[in-house]
C-alpha cells in the first residue's frame, strides 16, 4: 500500500540579522518622507564611514516613487527589473555590495526592510568613494560625484571626475541632489555635522 505523503512546511526565510525597528514606508506615497529614517541614516553612515548628509540626500533623490512594500511589488510587476527599497537599488548593484561586505539579506529584503536598504546604500557609497580618485575637476564636490556614481555607476562617476560632461539624466539627478541637500541636512541631528566622518579630502584639478 502506498504511503501517504505528509505535507511539509516551506522553509522559513530569516530576515537579515542586522534588521532595525524602523517604520514601514506609508501606503500613501505623499506621506513618505526620508526624514523618518534619520536615525537609521546616521547609524549606517557611521558604520560605512560616509557622510550622513550624503546618504540622506540620496534618499531624497530616490523618493520619486512609492516605497511601501506592496506598491514596490506592483511597481516590479509593471516594470520587471526595477529597483527595490527606499534607496532604489538594482539587483546587480546589491549583489556586488552583498558579496563585498558579506551581507546576509537578499535583494528582496530591501523592499521590506528600510534599515537594511539604507545600510546597503551607505556601504555602496563607501565602495564608490574608494574607487573615486582623490583628484577631480572643481565643478563637483566629492559628495556630488558619489551621488552621480550612485545614479550612473562607478565608471561614469570616474569619467565625470576627469571632466567628461554628464548626460541629461545625470545632470537632472545632480540638480536634484543640490536642491535636496539643505533639506536633507536639516532632517539630521545637528545638520549631520555631529556624525560626519573624515573621508578623502577633495583635491581639485
């Protein structure tokens, strides 16, 4: 007589071990503000060794689409391959950061865990900083180049640092970064200066 198969439960997916208790982005997109994640930004920036103002300004730049997990799932259905999380990270970028820093989470966890998304973004900005030459053209600050690298990739960032002009989309990202920086700093304790860290000093050419 054939034995009956006993249903087994699906393996439980463990959340990243570094998950913090932060609020889920609101379902109504216009209620979302990166300022709600100031503590996570400061913590992640300190760990990564980058400016919290840089991280927060990137979050402001990436606030152009809804970040509630349900809405991100719908966005992914409408646009396969879209980025995930409050910092809008694509899968290929996440996998590079995950391998470089031994992260335990998955790309999909960026969608459900804002603290993990912010930490991953800060680590990515640190990696970009390490790949950016110390000397660069004077029309950009180092943080502006890192933001451009976040948006367009490390190779383009280094090209901009040499003086190659960015394209229309990168220029738009840079304009928004400059416009958002003051508001981002205002949302951080002491304007982010109390938690700033020493990075490579800007050297203009």
